[in-house]
């Protein structure tokens, strides 16, 4: 990540001193979320790793994480949650014009807009470059038709990072364009999909005759694959770090309903979005094991020791990734996060026993779970168990992370295929 944005070298303690002094002067729990994010974003503290001309402070990734923790420790409300800050802002900062940075990034850092990621399609997930949603030029606009799927947050997003095919005669990876796309217009239909956790985080999005202007093309027509790779690099880095790269306690945008709430009420809350802090850690499972008189059980002890070890390795890997970019490390961090979550599922359900079958989303079942275990965090364990397959899929599946490690970090040969030179139009479906 650090290679993608210019850095201003600064001493970590200087940065935290400056942050602290700024918070003393500007934070008040009485502000509305809208007022607070306006201050935080325009001062460059919401996305401090962005360059200064893109509403950041040009800090290193490591210092940016320290700033995030510093805001929380101070007791103030953190920056806006979601994919705008995590993905759209750094992508537009890297590839957009100054006018686009002022139009889009300003509203992201101040929490005015919520973004979604319109990448995956029914036949283009791992094979993202095979996408078939098309945008056809019409004067100074483009007309968009197609279908996206698994679009997290689309139901409350004002804008989407849209990948569409603008030149079917070009080879697969070359005829794609990245647009900043207005979600609130005729021709956009969002249909929520309910997950087994009970939440409906992601959606199908149908696009028919929707429109987007030339001035919303990010990084040039036909250059979308390169722009999307910037987005994906930030996604891997954020997910490997636990998805917490941009997870705050409030959702941005006017549709989510947080902007006019009192900032102080949300400052202490933990956001359970399915993409924030994904699972209870070893500390919670140790407490549950003790309460259920399983702390002497050798299998449980071994499982807890393994989870603790995984957490420590992930922590050290995170520190390493933040101090200097290492090829392949974000892929390894994401793989290990997925493995950790699967292990938490097995161990957590083993500790809970039959109570682990109770569904935390259902208030009546959650009440029974709380009563049986005597610990309100048991529901987080069963919810995380149902969420566990997700991180192995989103942001690139485990198999794709391994392919990327092989090809990009280890320099192994690419998978063979004709798709690099053949016009997209001539490829068989899913070719
Ligand atoms: C919770 C969740 C949230 C999501 N949010 C978003 C979102 O907001 N926006 C968005 O655009 N997408 C989103 N996605 C979609 C996600 O990016 C895709 O599901 C993912 O890229 C996999 O694509 P697919 O589902 O089409 O599976 P497929 O690509 O069909 O893969 C099926 C299986 O084949 C394997 N496979 C495929 N190709 C290869 C290969 N070359 N080598 C080895 N194995 C291979 C895969 O690893 C997988 O096991 C989300 C997914 C989930 C689960």
C-alpha cells in the first residue's frame, strides 16, 4: 500500500502529539456525526495515508493505523466506515484528476457518501476480467447495461466503483473502464440477498439503460483493469488487516441514517458489519472455556494455544507490512485471516457445545444462548461461525490468493490461455 501513495516521513510520536492536540481542540461528543466528520476529514485525519492534495496527510500506512487507534483511544468517533474510504478514495487519489479528487474524495473523507464495489458478476468473480456489463458511448455520456452480484452495501450506497466493458474488440483485460457511478438513478435496481448470518449485506444490482458521464471515468477509457488492480491491492491489504482498515462505528452517506445522530453516542459503539472486526479473539474463547469448565480439556487448550499463536503471527505480520511493503505479504495476511476465522469457528462451536446451534440473529434464540452460557459474547461466536466462509471468498478466493503469490511474488509462469491477445468478442463465454 505504501508504494501507491507518496509518503511524508514523520516521527510517529510527533504525529500522535499533533493528533492529540487537534482532538483536544476539535472533538466534542455533542457534535452530529456530519459535523464531526466534516472536521476530521478536512483536517486530513480520516484518511491520513492519502497524499495532502487528496485530503490526507501523506503518512505511512503504519502511522495511519496509529492515528486510527489514537482517535479511538481518545474516545472520539472514528472515520467513516466502508468501501469509500477503504477502496474508492485511494483508487481515485492514485488515478483520478484533481477535479475528481475534489468531487469524490472530499465527500468520502467527510462521510457524505457511501460507496459500493460493482465488480463481480454472475459469470465473472475470480475471472473478473471476463465481465460482460457494457457501457456504450452516447455523446458525453455512457449507457450501461448488465448485472452485478454480491455487491455489499449497494442498498445504502450513493455511488459505486463500476467496472464495465467499453471495447469488446479489445483483448479481455484492455477493453474495461472504471467509472464513479451514480447508484440513485432510473435504470439501477438493487435486490438484497440474505446471508446465512441472517443479515442482508450484499445485493444483486441490475443495470438497464443507466447513465454515467465522461467526467466520471477514472484513469482513462480502456484503462480500467489497471485502476481495478489498485482497488484490489487496497482490498487485500485491508482484509488481511482484518477488514478494519476503514471500519468505524458509523456508516457514511445520507441513506444509512447516521449523519444526524450525536457523535458521542456512537463513539463507544462497535460496528458489526460483517467486514469489521470479524470474530471474537482468543481472550473471549478462553473466558467461555473457563465458564464452561473446559479449560483443562487438552483438545480445547491446544485449540486455544493455536488461535493465540495465529493471532500473534498475524499481529507481527501486520507490523511488518506497515513498516515496508513486502511482495505477497497482503495475500499471505488475507489467507491467514481466513484460516484464523475457520479455526475460530471450529473451536468456538466445540466450546459452546449444543448451544452453538442457536442462531444469534434471532432475538429469542440469542436470549437462550446468553442465558445458557451466561456470556453475551457467545452470540458473537455463533455469528462469526456462520460468517466464516465469507473471507475465503471475497476480495479474491483463497485459491486466487495462492495463484497471485505464485505468479506475482514467486515469479512462476502465468496460467496459459489465449485470452491475453484475442478480442474479447471472439472468446467463448467464460473464456
Ligand atoms: C461476503 C461477500 C461479500 C462480497 N462483496 C462484494 C462486493 O461488494 N463487490 C463485488 O464486486 N464482489 C463482492 N463479492 C464477490 C467476490 O469477490 C466473489 O465471490 C469472488 O471473487 C469469487 O467469485 P465467484 O463467486 O464468481 O466464484 P468463482 O470465481 O466461480 O470460483 C468458484 C471456485 O473456483 C475456484 N477458482 C476459480 N478460478 C480459479 C483459478 N484460476 N485457479 C484456481 N481456482 C479457481 C475459486 O477459488 C472458487 O473456489 C463478495 C463475496 C462475498 C462472499
